[in-house]
C-alpha cells in the first residue's frame, strides 16, 4: 500500500482474498474490479489507462509505476516504458523486424522495448529445471503454451 494515500483512497485492495482495484465507471460510478480481469495498463503523462478483459477502459490518476508496485510481480510484466501486461493474457510472442511483439488473447498486439526484452523473455520462458532462460533467441514466434 502507498503510505502517502489514506487507506480509503487506495486504488487496489483485497476483497474476500481476491486483489481488486477500484475504478470510476462513467455508467455505474465507483466499482471494484478483480485484478485478474485486468489485461494491461498503459501510462500516459501521469495517468494510466486500465484495459479490461471485456474491452472496457478506465483512466486513473495514478502513474504506471504506482500500479507496478501495487500489482503482483508474478502476474504482471513491465514490457515498455508505458505498458504493463498481465502475463495470463499473453498468447504468443513474435519476433519481427521492428522488435518483439506480444499477441494478447484480446486480439491486441503490444510492442516490447528492446531494453526490456531480456527480462520479458525471462519472465515468460524460464527453464523449468533451472529457472534460467536459455541463451538462444528463437528465430520464429512461439506460443504462450510453449513457455510453460
């Protein structure tokens, strides 16, 4: 939790053991949503766009770094300066001439920065025996099911 904010203003809390985020929905007002439905977060000048499984988006007045600290490291990967992705929604990684791309189950394609590629690859493809990623880079794309 962020010690700078009062507890009532925290964007992420736990409800019945499930981590949640409070968002302001223009149709329904403030509501609590599970972080397991959160596909990705994109940062934009001190604000964050939260992209959900159902296709909805919410803008929040918190930075991407704030969410990176709040969300579990095991579930979310920082893939770019302005993007944090839920690894459960990654279907495929594709190496292109423009750099690596993640294909999400929602149909979106998200670029991975070259600087973060090694850590993203390590997070998505650890060697199950040693926990270390192999040194070679695959020449073709590989599916998320191949990463386990």
